[in-house]
């Protein structure tokens, strides 16, 4: 994937999140404060616009620009978390102008670690990590099994989707949802749902299917 | 949704414009979204912030004897690091800046990032985390207790200390002391409606109340039947008392959540005073009114702080803000 | 009905007990139902009163620089002559007593009787009638315009004059001048619920507002569709402007009716400031908040007073009451 | 009617008003502020209790005690108006220990004048006067025609009832209802309705039928 593919990923993410903003907000209303879709729409639209104007000439620069934009514009818990994820992913790409399967894998891992360190959540706490964690693992398994970018990103997106479903029976232990304790059981985690969208956008772009 | 607004997306901007027009003695930075009285040379700068919808918190507490700046986020959404950083720089009088942060993941993370960025720029920043809401079990299985009414006490008392010249470490220590001595508990009679979504945060039956509600309408410990002011006061005070004994000199705030008539807060205050008297508590200071709200939610929260003579002295010190004023 | 009360019949008593506990610097006479700061020798005593449910009016305006006593009636019911008489006697400092009366038949008649009884007892009593609500056609076919937000201006400004030693006739004249220069207009988004009846005062559709509503929920000029803050401000200001030109120095109050979040009042204030600017008005002083409410009604009223340098000077004079404080 | 009959009148009035308080309040909610029943129940119950303790030894003293109690306890517009009515009626009876048809008639007229002077309303303004006015006239016509206390008070009560019905099409010009203008048309005036109850109580007592 080259710089323009990474730009396309961000654009497609913004498009999907905008389209699904109400659903994300609805999920957050059930176990949080009902603003996740609003927050991410604001953040990703800003990131997309900022990117249009920015001279980000490497994939790493693109992701770091997005990270900063998300941090500056999103607010809430998800802003710093996703912002950090994109910044760390971008940093891990250094100056590369072309990103191969392995490199993308380690940048996804860097994203995971960034969220993990900042938010101090663990898989099973019913957060975005419960979609991202399985996705990173599935990606790496696929890549080690010889999958190309298309296959590995599809595996990641699918694993994220399964991870999202697995948040349903979980009891939230981080973020605002944790105040609800038992009452979070039976609901999807909104952050896990947005992670699915971002990874779906990645798979779409890798497959060359983005609009 | 029935609200006196122009458009859901414009609420914060319009409100900041209105606030700025109403309080010309304060500066509203619309670009960077903060309210400030400007820096005071040699004084520790106090910055707080959080999601909007809790007015007068925090903007209404900017002024002499209290905050130097407040950063409002979108409704119920924490502010972003950029605005916190801009405000932090704007109030730096050379003695460092203290962040007063309510304990919500979003607020904590955004303030933390701002503090790091400020540190990179060579500013000295400390922060005090407010987590006074006993409705949340303080366990390793949650994000920890929420910051609610205790924030008002922390901002006022640290504000007085800073005004008197306390250094950054002392301000932070006093803030933590006030937080350690403060506990809150809230009860909602109706839900609020976030402008951006237009629908109630939760559904409550005609005869139900939400016990231990958060200031964003986060559900609480339990739902219960509608009961009397006396029972509501007892529920809140018992929850607090179980966590921190109330048999001594205390300051009490009976706070309206936004949609409750003041006359009802007086009725609750009478019940609170009665309960405390019966349990050996002595109210030495009080606030009754809307100080930390949750949009149009009906209900109230009760906050108690165990006082010391020093804290009382700082509480009594002059304050001149839109929402709290005395002594000058 | 969801209210933080103990029993509908006890609301006023419980609220007075709570008020008295919250403000130990004031005296609550539970027997005769009045709140006072006691008499000041040589000063004109100022007494106001009216039905409860409009808090902080009037009890919240008792204190230095404003009222000497307030007489709360039952919710939305005017006080009785006995309590008005008792309060009048309690604040008599030898320079006579001024009654500040909102123009409602019940208030007018009860104050009138009290004044007669006080006169029989040798007290000098004058009264100022506040009738600032332009929503009511001022014709011989009604009980005349209602007294609403202008009352806050009258009580503050006359309070300052009395504190400075103005005699009874002068206080009355200033009160009448402020009233003559003040106009109000209110808009309701939801109805209130009187504790004693437990049901809403009127029914409003999900998309309807009551235009020109009174502070007891008396219906107004018309019903209209829910509109923006800007439109609501324009409706109110146009109604006022048609009656009294607003192209000069004015003081403005954007008042919450009890159930409206403060953030919305800021949005309305921005719209009011805009409208006035466009029409040549210059806002020299303002109040934004809940000052004269209607229980939990959502909505706001806008009050404008055409200022003079003397009135501004009296407005700026120190005031120390539960609900208004500055300058001392 | 002797002193104890006047006491019985007050007692019966308090009973009827208490029984009908909700209906009076409902009428007031339609075109006023929904407290007329609450106000009058409070006032008349206080008057009744005060009378139990008071040493009012003449009919005039009874009515004056009631008037003072109503003024002290009722509040609202109706408190001073009814209070004045009872006080004026009481005064007009001077020291009489027994009140005959004619004397009762002039005391009813004194009541009417008291209300009229204090409230400055006229018949047709949709107030209590629209029940009391016709009642006074009917009473006097009956008395002049030779009716006894039973007949004259019955005539008064019936005329008040008709007067009440006639308030329905009227446009209110006094009191709180006047703010509604046209919107008052089609509703009974609450004060006229309470006047009917008080006069019905009088007829009941005069007929010796009070419980
Ligand atoms: N400590 C954390 N670590 C990882 N993810 C978290 C953490 N706290 C919250 N989240 C994620 O953030 C999401 C909520 O984001 P959002 O609604 O935008 O923020 P807020 O909770 O401040 O309103 C949750 O669904 C969860 O996935
Ligand atoms: N000026 C007046 N003259 C005679 N009766 C009046 C006048 N104003 C009001 N009333 C009567 O008072 C009644 C309302 O009484 P009430 O509801 O107890 O008082 P308020 O209007 O103060 O709430 C009206 O129905 C009307 O009959
Ligand atoms: Mg959220
Ligand atoms: Mg949020
Ligand atoms: Mg009334
Ligand atoms: Mg009434």
C-alpha cells in the first residue's frame, strides 16, 4: 500500500463512520453517554479534511496526521485512544513509502499497543481492544500463512467483527460503560463497533474496492 | 426535542458567544474554546474543563478566587488536548498550572495528553483528579469513581489557596485533600436529552427514580420507586455515610441537576439538615442551588465535605465568578 | 407528579425550614410566614411577596441592598394580609415601609388590606405596583398587565436607594420609574405542575410553545410551533419593542423559568444581544439565570429596562442576598 | 336565624366546599391557575375551626369572625373578596341576635357591595358577582313577595345557580382569567361556582336540613 492507499483508507473510514454514526451513537446510548458516533464523525471528518490540505508524503506521515487530527477534534475517550493508535501506527512505518503485508501487521500491532498503554484496558474489558486484538492476531496468522494484503486485511476485518459479537456477553470494566456493571451485559461495545468499521475500510481499500 | 437552541451543532458556539457577551470581564476564546480571566503573574494557574451541559460548571467558576480558565467540550464530551493546552498556556503566570480533572476516561486521557504537550513546551503542570461519587463502587473493575459535585469544592478552595500565593505542589495537595474529604450521590427524577441525539438518555417510568445517577445520565446503582424528599436525602446520605462518617463538621451542597425547581432544593436541604443533625453531623457551610447540572434533568445531588478550619478559611475567602460570589 | 417534596401540603413549610437552615443570616418566621433580615433604623423597609413557586423570588432577594422581608404565599397563591402585616411591622425602622406588589388581583387585594391594617396601626405604608408583562394587552378589559421579571429590577434598584437613605416617597417614585421603564415577555416550552393538584397547568404538544406565558403558566397570546432560540428572542423583543422602543441603553435579563438548562439561556442571550445590536440597543447591564421561575416550567422570559445613569448607579450598588450578590 | 344557625351555615359551607374542592380547582385550572378549591377549602376549614373556638355570640359576630378567618387564611383573589363579603354582611347585622328575612336580605346586599367595592368588578365580568348579584335580587323579590327564610334563601340559591350557568358564555374581564380573553368563553367561573355552594349551604340550613 502506498501513500494514496493510506489516504483512501482514511477517507473510506470517514465515509463509513459518517454513514454509521447514528448506529454507533445508539450503541453508546445503551451503555455509555450516547455520543460515540457524534464524536467519531466529528473526528474522522476533521482528519479527512486535514489530510486533504496536509503534505503527508509517506504512509507514516498520513497516519500521524490522522492521529493528531483525531486527538485535536474528537474529544471523549475514543479521541485520544484512536488518535494514539494512528500516531503509533504511523510512527512504526517510519519513512517507508510502500507498506507490505508484514509492515502493515506491525503497524496494527503498534496501534493496539498504543491504545493498551494509554487506556490500560485488557482484552475482555469490553472495549475497542476486543475488536482490535483478535484482528491483529488474525492478520498475523494470515500473513504468516502467506496471505497477501487483501487476504490479511480481510481476515482482520472478519476477526474484528467476531470480536465485536463477543463483546455482547462481556461486562464492561473500562470507560463510562463500567459504571453500569452487570447492566452492560447483552450490548455491543460501541468502540469495538467503530473499530470494525475502520478495519472494514482497510480491507475495502486493500481490495481496491473503495469508492 | 424542545430546546432553546438554534441547531444542535451550534449549541456550544452559541452558548460561548452568549456567555462572553454576558460576562465581558472574562475572555472567551472561540477559536480554541476556552474561557479565561487571563494569567496572573506569580500565581498558579487553575484550569478545569469537561463536557458541556453541566453549567454553571466550569465556565461559571472562572474569576477571582477560583479558576483561571475553563475548557468546555461538546455537550457531555470531554474537551480535546489542543484547547486544554491553549488554556494552560493562556493562564501560565510563571508559577505553573494545575489541572482539575473529573474522573472520566475521556477527561483523564485528554488532560493527560495536554499536560504532556505542555510539559514538552516547558510548562510545569500538575493535576488533581476529582472522584467523589460514591454511587460507583470504587473497584479495580470500573474506571473508578466519577467526579461530580466535589469539583465545585475543589475549584473554590484551591482557587482561594492559589490566590493567596500557594505554590503548585501546595495547590495540588490541597485539591487532593478536598477531594479525599468529599463525597457525592445523585438521584434523577427524569432523564436529560442531548441536543445532538434529541432523545432522552434513559427511560424512567412515571413512578421511578434513578438512584446514584451520574451527571451525564449514566444509570446508577438501582432504580427505585418515587419517594419523598426525606427518603431521597436519606438514601444519598446513607450511601455517603457508609463510605465516610458524617458525624463531624461538614460543608453540604444540595445541587439541582437542571430541571428541579429551587423550592424543591430547599425542601431537600431541610431533610439533609435534619438527617445530619440526627447523625451527629454539624453543617458549617452550605450551597443550595444549581452548580453542576445535567442539562434539564430533574433531580438533585448531595455533596458533603468534611471540613477543617483551614479549608473553611479558604472556602470563606473572596470569590468573584459568574456563579459564586462573595466577600469582595 | 415527580417532585422532591414530602407532601403537597407541606411544601411551603418544608421549603421555609430549608431556606432558614441554608441562610442563617436571615430570619424565617414560620408562624407568620415571612423571611426577613430585620429592621434597619431610619431606613425605609421594603416588603415584597407573592405566591411561592417563583424561587429565588422573593425570599432569595432579602438582604443588604435589596428587600427587608418577603412573604411567600402557598404555591402560586398570594400571601394573606396577616403575614404581610406581620412582615411590615417587623421591618419598620421608623421611615415607613414600601410594598412591592406584582399586579395580580390576589396580590393587589391582599397587600391593600395589609396596608390598611398597617395604617390603622399608625405605620406609614406606600406601595409600588409592578406590571411589566407586555404579553397582556393593557386594557380596561383585563386586570391589567402582570408583574413578572421587572420585579427583580424594581427590588434591586429601590433596595439600593433605600440603603442610601432615600425616604419613602422617593423609594416609591424610583420603584415606579423602574417599572415604567421595564417590559417583559415569556415563552414556555413545557407546562409546570402545581404540587397540590399534581397535574400540568396546561397541555402543550411536542412541537408547540406557549407564547406570552405568565409565571403561573397562565396561557399567553398564542401558541406557536417550536422554533429556534433566535426566533424566540425575536418574538419576545419585537413584542416589547412595539410597546417601548429598545434603541437605547438597556439592562437585559434572560431568565430561566425553572426547567431550562443554563446553557440554553446563554444561547438565548447571544440571540438577544444580536437582535438588540441590530436594532440600535446597547446592553449596559445583564442578568442571565433563574431569577423568577415558574416551578419546573421549561422556557424563558426576557425583561428589558431602559436605563438612566442614576438607575445604573443604583443597580451597581452593593447587594448581598442569597440570589444576587455583588460589590461588598 | 339565630347565632347557631349562622354557625351551621358556615359549617355547611365548609363541608360543601371541601366536598367540591376538586371540582372548583378543575374549573380554575381551565381559566385561572388551578387553586380556587384549594384556597377556599383552606380558608373555610380555618373559618370553621376558628368559629368553634371563638365566642361569637351574635350572628353578626359569627360572620365577622368568618370574614377575618377567610382573609387570614385563604390567600389569592377570593380570600379578601369573600372575607370582605362576610365581614360586611356581619357588620350590617349589628347586634341582632335573631335575623329575619329582611335583615338577611340586606346583609346579602352588604356582602355584594363589599365584593364590588374591593374588586371593582361589574356583573357580566365573569366573577363571583355574576352568581351573587342575581341571588341577591331573587332573594329580595321573593322576600317582598312574602317568602319566608326558607323560600327566600332557596330562591337565592337557585338564582345563583342560573347566574353560574350564565357565566359560561361570558368573557372574563377581572382577575387572572382576564388574561385569557376569548379563551375564557365556554367555561364556568370558579368563583361563581363557589358562591353557589355557599348560598346552597344557606338554603339548606334555613330549611333545617343541614347535617
Ligand atoms: N480505557 C479504555 N481503553 C480502551 N478503550 C476504551 C477505554 N475506555 C473507553 N474505551 C472505548 O471508548 C468507547 C467510548 O467512546 P466515546 O463514547 O467516544 O467516549 P466517552 O466514553 O468519553 O463518551 C467505548 O465503547 C470503548 O470501546
Ligand atoms: N376583581 C374581582 N371581583 C370579583 N371577583 C373576582 C375578581 N377577581 C377574581 N375574582 C373571583 O375570584 C375567583 C378566583 O379565585 P382564586 O382562584 O381563589 O384566586 P386567584 O385568581 O388569585 O388564584 C374568580 O373565579 C372570580 O370569581
Ligand atoms: Mg460516549
Ligand atoms: Mg462522551
Ligand atoms: Mg392563585
Ligand atoms: Mg386561582
